[in-house]
C-alpha cells in the first residue's frame, strides 16, 4: 500500500535522474559527426570508455557475468555499451528497464541509413538486442534508446 502511494514519487525521481545522465557535448548526429566509441571486447568488458556515450541513469553499465539476466530486476535504466565494439560482425546491445515502459531502439549513420531494432512496451527486466549490421557498410553508427522516462545513445564502429 505504501508502495502505491510512493510510486509516482519514485517514477519522478527516476525521470529527473535519468534526464541528467546521458549527453554528448561534441556530437552532431544529424551530420554523422560522432565523438568517439566505448571500446569493448567480445564478452562486453570495457577496454576504453567515451564518457559521453552509453550509460545508466546514474552509472556506466558493466556486464555482470556471474548473474543470469533473467534473474535481474533493474533499479535504473541502462543502455549498453555495445559489444564487441568495434565489430566486424553482429553487435550486442543490452538494455535494463526498471518499470513497464514503451521502448524504442534504433541506429543511424547520421545521414541516410536508419534501422529500428525494437519498438515495443517492455516489462521491467534485462534485454539483449543483436544487430547483425545488415544493410550497413563500415563506419560509425549511433544507437538510440527512447522510453517514456529516459533516453540515451551510444556509438558503434562497424568495420
């Protein structure tokens, strides 16, 4: 009962914190000018980070290899980072959703290539999206997540 009374306050706090969490000061994605990438290996370990890309509503996401994704109930929104990055093949993107929300994930090269990877209402949970790179040539692509409460982006290098 207390939870139902506090639920609107909790959602408002999530929205405020999330709005402050993902930005890119030097990027113009409308012209394909992306600032850099977070480099990851084939299992998602971060090798080097672009602090303007990917993230959670309060931290950078780091995969947890000893926890099964289906056992996690997220407490914050998280997006990526993509792995492996850079990539010559399929790219994995993880998202964490703490509440039921409409969620859209798409990629663009900032010019003429755009592909939608997800457009659905998701329950709270952890989701993995795989982009096989079909229809795209080598280059830097910007991935976006947009929910009812939060939005973020990250760059992917396809070689």
